C-alpha cells in the first residue's frame, strides 16, 4: 500500500509520546507502512489560565483533532482516553486502544512526603474535581488549589513555590520519565482514578475499511473491554470534567469487577460501590453500577453541578 497514514495528535510531550508509541506499534505489525505524525493545537492547549471545570467544554482537548479526522486531514487520532468524551461526533468511533499502563494517581511532593504526612499547612494542587473531592474525603482540612499546564510546567510551578504537593496521573509521569518525582502511587481504595486513566485511545472514522485492519492488528483486547465498560459507566452517569466521578475495572480470568464513585465537589453526598460478573457482560455490569448510583441520588449531584455551571455562564 502506498498511502501515507497520518496520525493526529496534540503537541505536548505526553501527546507526542502517545503518537510515537502508536506509530511504533503499527510499524512493528506493518513494517512497510509509511506513517506521519500531524500536530494539531486544541482549545485546551490555548486556554491555560482557567480551571478545566470552569471552561465546561467536553471536547476541550479533542475537537480540533476530530475535525481533522472528519475532513480527512488525518486517518486516525491518538488521545489519552480519559480526555475523550464518551459520546463521539457522528462518523467517528473508538477504533481501538493500546495496552493499558498504570491507571492510578500519583502524589508528587516537594520533599518526598506521602499523602498521610500532608497537613492543612500544605498546599496541594490538582486540576481535577475528582481528585479534589476525594482528597477532601480523606482530610476536609486540606488546602487544595487549581493548577494547569503540561507535566513539565506543573513540576516547575511546584519547584517555584506554587504548591507543596500535586496529584497527577501516574501513567503520564512514568511515560515522560518523571518517576523520580513520584512520592507515592495512591491506592485506589483512597483515590479512585478517572475513567479510562492510563489508556491510549485510537479514534478512527466509522466504516473506514482501509484503516480498520491496522487498528485491529494492534488493539489490546482486555484494555479495550475495560475502556468500553468504564466509558459506559461514565456515559450512563452523564459525567464530564465538571463532575467528580471515577471508576476502575479489574479482570480475573473470566470474571470482571468495576468500582466507581460520584460526589459533590466538596466530597459531600459521596456514593461509592462495586459490581462483579462475567467478563463478557462487562459493559452491562458497568451500566448497572451507574444505574444503582442513580437510585442512591447521583442524578441530584449531576443536576446540581450542571445548574451551577449554567449559572456561571458555562454549559
């Protein structure tokens, strides 16, 4: 085949790592293929002085890349799956995923202290309402502030006194070689990760018969099943970056387990639970867990936060 395959990606170090890894896995399976990486700037890359929860745009880090996919500029798009909205634009699908990396969150602290050693005197930075809510559950006295920017920028901000500790996705730190900054990988019993955290997603055009064999050749089946289940949980709850919600999945031979939570941003009204079943029923089990959360009052949380966003001028 003579056609060059173009991979669309953001331009951050982490995004480029993901694109290069996708290219490498494709070339391993299809060595005679010509592959180019196309860097596309997104809205989220341009707005760096506003908290993510206040921008309120579901396609913050994906929309411009998806437009390039739809108009044929690129043939596939690579994303951190946790940034990809659960409802994709018409004509696009989650074609496949690479093998999942570390899915937990990590604590990065200026002096190597662990979470249990932090006090209300410390300033903990995070851009995520999910992390903030769970930190306040652990200690309501924690002083938590917002932080934006890529991994490198955030570490520099911490060194310059912006905060004494940060919570970040462990996978991002590890993929960029920042392991030395990790004080602690946080137990999922303390901090439940974001939906699909640690998964690199490949978004493609629906019914693209030319690209499909390439994606099928590298798609990691168990990680893909985890992605579909976790996204089903989030989609059923109608969660987005403005809502503190998270989940993770576990596989054991033929069985499957999903654990999730949702709460108000101040950690009140917290609902948490797990559900298990057969691996082949993963998506249905995830949906059932989300529906059980609704019965416990999750809809009130979603409605309250939506109204709050609308009143602040955000949809």
